[in-house]
C-alpha cells in the first residue's frame, strides 16, 4: 500500500478502484456514431424530402419508400419500438459490465489495470520505469468534466491508460503517481526502517511531522504552474504559413493554373481533396499549438497544448534523451526557433499513433529568450560555461574561437553550403551536434542518457579520410549524428565522449529526482 504521506486521492490507496461511471459512454462513442450513421443513411430520402424538397425529383407531397413507411404501412410500430428498446437495454448492459470489470490499482511499485468480461487483460506499469504521465481531455470529455490519464512506460506498447476519471481526480492521481515514481518512497522506507526500532522515536517523529505541516501550510505542488513562454496567436499562424507545407501548396496552385490554361478542367476537381488536406493540416497544427504552456514543476516539466483536445503531460527529470533546436530559413528574419526532443513514448510500432508523439515538439515557435528559458528547464544541470556551445557557437555559429570540430576545407564539396557550420563538440555533460545552413539545427544529447557512441565510414568517407559521428539514444525526431568530419578529429571526439559518458552516468541521479 502506498505511503499515506505521498498520496492525496482515495483512488491511490493501493486498492482496486473503478473508473468514472460515464466511461462506457465515451469509450463506446464510436459505436454510437456508427449506429447514428446507419440510421441517417436509411432515412436520408425522408430527411431530404422533409428539409430540402426543392432538390428532389418527386412530385410535391410524395415521400419515397423507406423503413419508416414500411413500419407504418404494416402496423409494426410496437415491434420496432420493442426491438429498439431491446437493443438499447443490451447496449446498456454491455456498457455496465465493461465498466464493472474495468478496474485499476495504484500501489507503491506499479500502476495496474484489469479489463475485459470474457477475455481478461492485466497491464502493469512499474513506477521506476515511468517516462511521463499524460492527461488528455478530448472535447466531449471536457464538456462532461472528464479526463484520460496515460502512464507512459519504458517499452513498446507499455503505456497504461486510465480512461476516464473526473478532471480533478485525474490531476490529483497524476501527482500521486509522480510522487511515488520520484524515489520519495525509498526515503520513506528508509526512515520507517530507522524509526521502527524505537516507539518513542516514532512518536517524536509523528509530532515533529505534524508541527512541520502546520508551519509549511497546505501543499500546492499539484497546482498548475505559470507558463514561462507565451506564444501569440499571430506568431503561431505566421509560423505555419512560413513553412515547407506552404511552399508545396504554392507549387500545387501553380501546377493547377498551368493545367487550367490548357483547358484540363478535370484537374480542378482532382485537386479539391489536396486543398482540403492542406486546410485540415493548417487547422489541426494551429489548434494543437493553441493554449500552449510549459513550466517547471516539482516533478518535472509540465507541457500543455491543444484547443479542441487538450493534452497535458508532466515529463519527469532524466526522461529527455536528446534535444534539438532548429530554425527554417523563412523564420530567420524574425528570429524564431523551435525545439524538439527524443523521449520514450511507450506506443507500439503498429499502433496508429506510434509516430504521433504530441510532445515531440516542446516549443512550437519561440524567440531566443523563449528558447533559453525552455532549454534551462530541459537541461537544468548544464554548467554555465557550457551554455556558449548552445547559442554563441552552436545555433548562431560559427564565430571566432569556434570550439566545434567542423568539416575540413579540403572536403567542402561534401557539404558545399554548410561545411563551416557542420560540426560537433563534446563537453563533460553533453554532445553538441551543429548542422545546416538553410535549415539550422543544433542537437544536444545529455551524456547520462547516451546508450552508445559510434563512428561510420563508407567508401567515399574512407577515400576522403572523413567519418560520421553518431550518438545512439532513443529514436525520435531529433537527428543525433553528423557526417563529413575529419577522421582523426572524429576519433578524438569518440574517445572523449566514451570517457565522459562513463563519468556522467556514474554521477547521474536525475531518475530519482526526490530520493
């Protein structure tokens, strides 16, 4: 059973609990939508005749035959009503059974979920492997005051979902899970072991804890922290317009104009789905960036975004495996950047959302000051003397006294535009990889998260005495390799990274951020 000092919700008491009673309604919503679609499809002629009689070819007052006419003509109203009532009762019974057999438990070591009536499933997420805790509120669930909690595990298809809980309960349970996963329970057990030898000491500790609680007052650590970044709506829209998708759209419009000039009007109709897809992309990407917030919290970095479906996640310390700051060419005049990360998501490779990590981009658009604030909470342990590798020499470099090992001049044809920027440097805490001229990027890989380091050489690289340095971490959107480096310089970076990684991993305690 979890220590009472670490949990505040009765749902986190270590006993099996049930989800919100409205859960079956939301989880069975797709089935209900399909049923409504079937009904509308069967009654479409009657609906058209009723609301749009001008578009039908039938004489006025003539209604085409449909199931309703058949029922009325054969006096089957009672049978049809009874059948509809029976189907409704069966659905309610199924929903009730699915809710009753869907339970969860939060212990001091795991989050467990059991579900299924005929075929039972039992999922478990060890707390010491938790990579994050997401709180998702789709539009319909938000109207009902509900939220979905997802515990992100460390393996494929390892996430555990609690859908749905009331929004206040979900927020409190998330705080309980993060406190239990933080390592505090280890300290609690150690303190209990010390106190167990003396009843007098136990009583004294209890009195001291009570007095300290009065002095400290109420704990508001679960309250929503204030965001350190604000994204104006105009900047968000402009960033989406000034993107590669817009260039593709412009090329598509030019192709349509050229085709139409040759009287190929059919192209206009075939391109309608493409325009709809572009419109949906812009609306979805802008809506996803609205209500954006990022802030430090006692249990990690809290991220929130989304207009229609609001997603909130607390990313605990030590769960970010790579960070990338990038700047497209069209953003450069405005001084805008974006930040992405690699992290474990726990989605299976075959799932539809395996590549749709909503928090791969932790800063959709921001100024230099915004980037510095976000990097400050993502890399809190980075020493002050290493921050020059980020902006001065990294994102804005190269400048004088450049510490990066870059592509040698003799092989500038391998990187004709970016050979001066293309480079890498290893510090005591991270590897910094700098790339790109038109699209500037800087990847930062904390050495404590590094799985391995590698060097690659193909036939061309061997002929030019160059090599590719690759940092092996959790896969994601961040590119963690840089090529066309001098072979001897790359070997030196390899040796420096190998030694520094051992030291960084030995001293890393970020995975027990409160232990």
